[in-house]
C-alpha cells in the first residue's frame, strides 16, 4: 500500500466534513429514523404499541431502505449523477489519489475496491464463523441449554445467510476486482463507480443482517421458507433486506465483470488466451446476472406479503408455499455454483504455476465451467424431491443433477492432467489447492447420494446434506479463498506472510475441517435432522467430537488472523515482484501496482501458461531435465 | 481409464502403468469390502420395503463412487510423492497441454456412469412406488392391493395421525400393522414440515393445502423414530416421537382403543378431507 503525498494538512474537523464514511454513517442513521417514522405514520397505529409488539414491518423495511439511501448519499454516490444533471463534464474516476483514507470511502480504483472487499468480507466471514462456534457450543448437549431454541435458530439463520450472502462475492469481490483488469491488460473496470457501489451495498447489507438480533432474530435459516417467513417477527425483515441488497450487489458485480471481460481485453488477448481464472469469473458473472434478480424479486414478494397483506406465498390466502420454494431454489441452486466456480478458476490458475507445467486441457476446463453454469439452471427441484411438487418430474431433475458431475469431472481431469509429471512445489497456496481437490471430491461424491431420489429420502434435510454442502462450499470455496489470499495478497499489499504460520494454518484447518464434517455424514445417515437444537442422546458423543473439531477449526482461523497481524503489521517483510515465478500478466507489473496498472497497454501473443520444457514431437514426455531428478 | 494416460519415457518408471496397477488393485480390494461388509450395515436398515430398498441403493451408489474416490485420492497421493520439485528446485515440467484421446475417453466413461446412475435411480424410484418419498397428490406408480390410508397432520409442533378407515379417529401417536401396505397422506395446518419416519425410510414434506402421498410396507416389528426434517420454527428440534410397528392383532386392539379414547374428540373434528386449509394468518394488520 503506497502512501502518496497527502494534500496540505487541514484541521481535523474540516477533513471530517464532506462525503466520507462518517457522513455516510450519520446520514444512514438519520435515514433509518426517517423511514421508521414514516412507517409508523403509514401504519397509523401508536408508536409505542408497535414498538412493544415488535411487529411494524413497514417501519423497519422503510427504515432500512432510507438508511441505505442515506448511507450511499453520505459516501458520495449521488454526487456524480447530480453533477452530470447540472451539466458538468463526465469523469471516470473518483478519489483515486490520497493515502490510507481512500480505503474508507468511495474510491473507483479497482485495486482499492479489491482490498476494501477483502477486509469487509473478511470481517463478516469471521462474524459468520463466530455464529458457527456458538451453534456448535449449543450442540455440545442434546437439549438446548446454552442459548435456547429461539436464539439457536437465529444463530443458524445468521450463520447460513451471512456465509451464503457475503461469500458469494468472496472471491469475485476481492480478487476478481483487483486482478481481472490487470490480467486482461486493462487500466480499470468497465464501470468503476458501480464497482464501488457493489462493495458499499454489501457492507450495508452485512450490517443490516447483523442488526436482526435487535429485532427478535429470524427462525427460517438461510432459505427463508414461506409461510414460516410470514409468521416470523420483525427480525425476518433484516433477512429480506440483507438478501435483497446482496442480490442487487451481485447483479451489478456480475454485469460489471462481464462488460469488463468482453470489452476491455488488451490487444491480442483473444478468448482462447484468457487466463482460466478470468474464464471462471466470466462464468460466475453470467450466473450472478441471471440468478440474483430472481432472488430480489422473490424477496420483494415476501416483503409485500409481510407488510401490505398480499398473499403470494400464503396458502390460506390463495398463494402457494411451493411458489416460494420454486423461486428461491431457481436462484439458490445457481447460487451454490456462484460459490463453487471461482474456486475452480483459482485451482486451475495456480496449479500451472506451482507444477511448472502449462494448464492441461484448457478448453476442456472452459467447457467444464460453462457447462456447470448452463446446467445449474436446470436442477433446482432436486431440493424438493420429497416435497410432493411435480413428483413425476423427479427423474428429469435426477438426470440433470447427475449430469452436472460431467463438467465438474472435466475440472478434475484438468487438475489431474496438470499434476501429471509436473514439478510441484508445495507452497502454501498449492497446499490449499490440494486440500480443495480432496474436499471437493468428497463433496461431489456425497452429492451423488442426494441427487438419487430413493437415497435422498433418507438424507434429505439431514446432517448429511449439511456435511455435503460444507464440503463443497467451505472445502471448495473457502479453501480456494485462502489459496488466493496466500497467493495474491503479497502482490496486493507488497508484504509477505510468515510461511511457518501459514503452513500451520493449512494443516490445522484441513485436518479440523475433515474431522468436523466427515462425522456429520454419519450423523445424517443415522437420522439426525438439520437445524435442531434437540437431538437424541445416542448422537451425543459424535456431536461432542464434531463440536470440539469445530473449535479447533476456529482456532486455525485465529492462527490466520495472528499471521495477518504479525506479518502484515509488525514484521512487514517486503514481497518480491514475482515470488512464484508466474507468467501471467498480474505478476509482471511492479509491486505496489501503480494507479494506472500499466504504463503502456501490453500486447498479448500467448496464453499465460507458457511453462515447461517442450516435448519432442511424437516422443516421450520426460525430457532430459525431468529425468534427472527422479 | 487411467491406462490411457500419456505414455512415459526416458529413464523414468512407467508412471501410467504403475498408477493404473495401484488403482486396480485398490479397487479390487475395496469393492468387496464396500459391497459385502459395509453395504449390509448401511442406514436406514431393513424396517420396511422402502428402507431395505434404500440400503440397496446406497450400496450401489457407494460401489460406483468407490473407484472414483480411489482414482482421485490415490492419484493425488501418487502425484504428491512422485511429481515434485526437489528442495529449492527450479525444474520445469513437460509442456504437455492435453491428450485428446484421454479427454474423449474420460468424457465417454463419465457420461456412461452418470447416465446409468440416472437410469438406475429412475427405475428404483418408480418401481419402488416413490421409494418412501413424498410423491405428491397423484403418485405416478401406486402399489396394487389393499392399502391402509393414514393421514399425517403436521402443525407447530406435533404430528397427529388420522385413520379414515377407522371412523376418522385422530391419534397422537403412530402404530402400524406389520406387513401391510400403508398409504401416508401428509399435510400441514400451518408452515412446511416434513414427516420423517427414519427406520421405515419414509420422508414426505407436509405442505399446507397439499396432500402429499408416500407408500411403505413395514416388514419388521420394531420401534421407529418420527422426526420433523423441515425447519418449522422454534420447537422444530423437539418435534420428535416414537412410533411402533406391531402385529396385526395388536394394531387392531390399539386402534379400537384409540377410537374409544378419542370418541369425544372425533365427534367435533371437521370431516376427513385431503387438506385442511386454515384461515389466512393473522399478523395484526
């Protein structure tokens, strides 16, 4: 992080006035109370009465709405449209100069936004993780003795919603925003202001979800199924508002990524030379743009059900609870691939660097990712195999779900092919990639059981499903998230991590992760449902084992945090420009990356996987170099 | 499939052949263990025709997954041991960018596996009359012969059971006669629940306003667990009960006793119906 010379020092109070985070927070609070007040006028009932019974959804939703609007105005998002309306000249950039202050406000430099995303998402990832620790503490005993059943459900819901909502941008937010423009030889994203907006929307959303504890929490888990949703107290509105904002943020992020990748590639960077990570970002963006609006409209409908008395989803009023399930999973299944696909990209991007080989099966990998994207829109009713909806169509959803393992298999083949006779060095990012291979394999193979309707009869809604998606999302996404952190953060901040601590983090996390989630397959198969705070005493021992493992998993995260503080704040060992000897474009620019990325836009004449010794025509794979060492 | 890996050369061992041998041996050793040792003890046991069917399905799926699991895990270990950089090394690997025949055969083999899985699942689902899962108001396949209809009514936070062939009596516990085909009609009075009779291999969502049908024939006299497996609010975890599979005579005795005990209640119950739609929820507006 460079510290360009700051403008002449002004008095502190003068610097606090203006469009910055402080005004944003103040305007946000002001907006919230404005909405709260208007809501009570509309509802026409006494203020105090409504406050007591915790039921004025109109006031809370309006409060959130005006709060977010005030927050964004305070940050300065309205300045540009207003100045354009007043006829001032167009500009593409805002507040890209200046010191550390850039990171605390609206800044259109994609590198600043990337780091903002990393810290912001990291914060909420840890809040979500703390929720998980509390959940596991409650499950130490077969009766709810720690936080009680109501608070337990709120913890479950907040953990799930936080992770599913925030971590959708877990890789695209920090790493795609930071590196996609550099990898494609561009100086910025296509829509820099929208890029900043996606981040600040997400932060507002995260705060709103956390605020649910002040309004009674919500009992529905991350799926928000109706009619339980309609029955719930005001805390449910926090869920609705959170996910709607996340949906808007995701849609905009996806559009921005697509526009950038399509229009801003450097000369010579054809589609067949695009780094595979950029391809995975592209596939993910397509999913985001197509799936997330569905979520926003579904939540709008459920907000209307809760406030003005429509009955889209209320069976007693002529609506259908099936409709909600259909709409939600039409978003929800692509959503889980939005989480998984960037992980594919990171593994395939990193493997060539660490095995010193070109990516094996580049086109196969691309077709795998695009295939997953396409198919993910045809599988959603496998979440409803026992619900009785369209029961005759179950063979189709069984088939489409199982077919998804074809493109996913492509990715595995490419991973295996790249490893074949490579010269792998097991640095920390590589270790996390290897962890991904194992975890995602278990996640994928357990998916075969739940994709099969007869087998799913037992596993549906049990801990088996929970273990399955933690293997794909935590084992898939979060492991690659850390791979990306250890791989790219030295470039982003110009400082190295302590490798011993990083290795300890990996091994503890890998072992504790498997020790936490592997037994859950057994628990689910043996008949323990999800999201319960009561269970039979016969499951006690295994649950204690799982909880203790989960605490160790939490401990591994603390090692990571310690490493961040120790290496990046205290030791501050400068990173080399290209420590991994990588050939992709982002490693060729100086560290720290200049504001404009490139002095001159590069001209690309090959893909970035130009590793390895050429193989003699028609001949053996192992050249003289490779033969020597084995 | 690994026998088609790129040919090795130079002074190196023939990695492709070596790995293929390791994988084959491991698979041959593991498969009988999975099928004959692990298979019979797989959940959910042999309490009913559908439960036994699911045990078979789980065994088949596990037997299909084992070679794949071994392939990738052993490959990973093999690669970590063999294809590594020496300490501080800067060696480059071979610049191989693909292997068309291997890629094609991988696609064909995985496609065959996946399609056979889907065909197998479909056949088992439809010949198993929904395999114990909730199959909606009009199941595609229905077992022939006499069936005992039982309505499962879910509400926050308990299941009750209504027997239309026994005067519409509504009981608070569930007993089933062994060896008789049961036709569950699962519905809900409020939010979505899910009726899960674990040892019977039955799971069907209880949706308000929907009649969700599942078939099962209990084959073993035993106690079974009933859970709610769809999050339904505060006491979801406590929505738990034990049911019993009993002999025919014992069942007749039990149900007649229930009819006697609940006679006052039965008189004021609404007439038996497929669903009981509640009034629109009151939320204070």
